[in-house]
C-alpha cells in the first residue's frame, strides 16, 4: 500500500504524459465535518456540517500544503 502525496501524484501523472495538472483534496482537512454530518443524518445540524466541510475543502484547495491532509486526492489533467 502507498499513500501518494500531492507532489508524488503530480509527478506520476506528468510521467504518464498528462499536462495541465491540478490536484484537489476531496475532503480536505475538514473530513471530520463529513463524519459528524453522517452521525447527525436527518437532523438540522447535518446540513451545517456538510456546508462547513465544503467550505474547508475549498479553502484548503487554494493552499497546496493542505492537499495532503485529505483522505483522498484527485489529479486532473489532459492528454
């Protein structure tokens, strides 16, 4: 098993011939909000937790150092 860092994923995708690469942290460091929302499913608080998770992920996406704090990362590029 190997967990890529954002830098490793960019390098690997570049070596595979992809260009215009950008990495996104799927959950970002706000993954705990997602867990909390799951525990509050069907309650008013769940929506607030999801909104906070999205806001945190978007903020973190602007700062590369936070990409590695996400449980899942996605690289987007073109051939």
